[in-house]
C-alpha cells in the first residue's frame, strides 16, 4: 500500500473558492508539510483567491507558491483594515517564506518619567509599559537615550536613582554636587518645587520647548536683577543643556513635531528601509532595516508590507512620511489610526521640509545598503580564503569561536561568537555558566563542558540543514575555532569522538605565538602538522578578529557576572523574597543592613510582609550557624 500523494496547486485552490465569501479577511497558503508558506489579506476573499486559480497570468514567484499549496485556511474580518492588521500579526508570528519579512524586529528604548513616586524618576525604558508614568520616544539607540537623559538631568535636575537608593539617603549624593539633581531625597528642594521641574521636563519632551526656554530666561533675568548670581548661573547652565539637546542629530525639523520617516532603497537583489524618528521637533535617531523580500518585488510592495509589520507591536505617531506612494494609502491610514486609537496621516511629501526629511532618509538608506553590500563582498572573500587555507571542501557559512574566562577558578564562563557572510552575528552569540565541579583553572575541563552542552543540545534540537528563519544563518557550524593549542585540541577531540556528531564539523585550535605575539599564531587541525600563516595573510587577520571577539565577549560576560556577585543584595538570598517584597523592605528600612538588624515586630508591620514571612526573614539574619 502506498501513501496517498497530496494534491497541490490550482485544483486545491479551486475547491476552496466555491465556498468563499465576498467579505474581507485573511488567507493562509499551506504546503504538503503543513508549513504556512504565505499569508495575504483581501477586500474580497473570493475575488483574491480566484486569481490564484489562473497561475499562467501570475509572476514566476507566485506560480511556485501556488504549485506548492496543498491546503488553505481563512479568517473573515469585519473590515479590510482589520484584515491588514491581522495579516501583519500572522506574518510576524509564522514567518512564511513567500512574504516580505521584517527580520530585525528590535525594540526601541524610551525615556520614562515614572510617576509612581513622590519624586518622579527619569530613566531609560525598553519593553512592555507596565510602570506608571510618561513615556517619550522611541529613540533609535540606547546611546541616544543615555546622552539625552544626561542633558535632561543638567537642564531639569531630575533624579535617576532607584527608589531604594532614594529612601536610604541622609545627605545629597554626587549627582547633586555636580548639579545634575535637585536632591528631593534630602529636601534640598521641596516636593512641590521638584514637581515643577518634572512638569517643565514633560513640556519640553512634548514639543513645547520654547515656552520652557522663555520661562527659564525670565527666571534667569530676575535672579540676576536680584543679584542672586548663583541661581542665575544655574539657570544659564540649564538653558545651555536645553540647547545641546535640541542641537543633537544630523537632521532637524522645524515644522514636524511628531513623525516617523520611512525610505526604501534596493540594490543587488537586497532591500534597505531607513527609519527616522522625529519627536518634539527633534531627531531622535534612525535605524536601518534589511527586510527579507524576493528581488522581483517592487519598492512599494516591500515598503507597504514592512510598515504593516513595523507597527504591529508599536504605536504609530500622528504622521508617517514615506518615500514611495503605497498602493492603498487610505487603507494603511485606517489601519494605523485603528492601532493608535487616533487619526494617523500617511503622506508622500512633494516639497518643503517634509520632502527634505524623506530625501535625507533615502540617502541614508542608499549609503547603508552600499556599505552592507561592500562588507558582504569582503566577508565572502575572506570565507573563501578560510576554505582555501584550511583545506575545506566548501566555503563555510557559519563559523563559531569559543573562549573561556575566569579568575582563579571563580565566576567561570565559556563564550561562543558566531560569524558568517554578513560578519559577526551577535544574535547567535551564547554564554555558558560552568556548572560542573571543575578544578580551579582547568581550562580543558571548562572547554569540555562548553562543547558537550553546545553540541548535545544542537544534536537534540536541530537537524543538519536547519536555518534561522530571519537571517538564513545555519544552526550547525561548518568550522569551530578553539582558543588553545595541542592540549586543548586533544580535549576537544575526546569530546567530539564520544558524541558521534551527525554532521561533520571542522575543529581548529589557535595557539598564541611566542610571547603572545599576534601574527605568530600556530594552528592545529586533525590530520595536519601544526602550521602558521604568512604574517600579512588577510585570513590570519580575519581569524585574529574572530579570536579577539570571542575573548572580548568572554571577558565581558565574566566581568558582568563578577560584578553581579559583588553587589548582590543580602535580601536576594532569602527564600520567598521577590522584587516586590524586596522593594517594600528597602523602602521601609532604607537598606538591607537595616533589615538584618530589625526585630520581628518591626518586620511584621512592613506592607506585604506576613507574619510567616517576617519570621523567615528574621531567622535568616539571626541564625546561629
């Protein structure tokens, strides 16, 4: 008896067309393996799906998709804008191979003025908005946020310390001494006076900067007239900080208070979408995305799909400026307005400052894609060189490099960095906290554990041909570089021999040169004598970069772990104490040391601490052992 071969293509689709409504909705095309290969939306499901029953009139890419279709699923919606939003959600979740995919769906940081405290805190925020307060952003990078927060502290003297640090203060900290905080913690300024500073900061970040500046200038003039030169100088410095914030960025907006600017450019079969964020008439940074899209698609098709996915989990601003006219701009406006719960305008500006902003974004997209293509060509050349120098059968697509870090056997960590055709792939970096009982300084034992864990998991969870859906990076490495010489490689060969890997992986050891001289490294491979590369060989420089990146990543992880251990709060060691109870205890007593000295009766009056929990805390700090 033979397995029944599933029907594919137009005949399958025709069977669905007969029962489809003329209402809007979303459809999914599914292949014989049950994988969703395409998600689309339609004003009329019946009309749209009928088009797929005549593949000879369709582009080659769509013909291949239709030929692979074994099943379809449908969701009816009330409006076409609902269908557009649902389509974007499903594409991001399912990642069908025939759709345009927003590969780098990063979260952007915001500035938060938290209002859940008598003295609101100025801080950076990324992720879900759970904390009560005012959010300003997005900013393109954490660096831009940190720079802006530093200037805001100078301009408005808002605190950026934690609530527990605030509660423990008995005198102003260094931030007050360097004129970056008004020190409400010790009442150097009243709560009411601090609230006025907070309101000014909100006004400024909301785009009403001129009113804030005028108010400061009047206060400065009044202070000078009253011969209060110290206050006048403070206000002068605050005005200077405001000017610094407003001067940041390489593109300013005089008439655009709040907008996102999108510009797309394609070259060499690849697309780049540059996004600029303008808030409060200021440029808050930009970011270059590289969506995965078929080279046959037009800029308009890719941009339309990209914008839908970009705002699937983000709130759009009041204005979206784009470089290309969309096929259905009214529909996009309706969908974005529905998500923002207010009117959103989508425009392709033809003249004036808005057009200048779009052109600026378009130039940035063109330059970013040019750099990426040049870097990609260079990386491909280097990978071809790696294949030639080390005698590989094929050019490697994924290279992993491993290193360890510790101090006298403490805080031992292993690190793995990954590189491919597009350079270092930081998304795939991994760290390994050494768990087994290894003697202090046993680098061989550390590497043995790291490789065992890495390849055991890889063998159990991934087949040989699996790839990252977003980046196309293979799950399995072709080449593994190990920071170590003959002894380290002997340990590695023992581990690999025990595991009997289903895929051949080339392991290469890198031993540092005499007196750790860069350029005199020795390489160790199975079946070859140790060898060196010519001093000026580009492949040698490339391998040195891989090793140095692994070393940097390992040391950075080790230092972070060591620092965390050094600043660990004693309350973290008490069973049952989570962030909420810890915050309640620190707010009540001011410090962990004070909690440790507290009596049982004092602990019981803390909000959220039950009698049983108070007893547990008291016993932890007062045990005789």
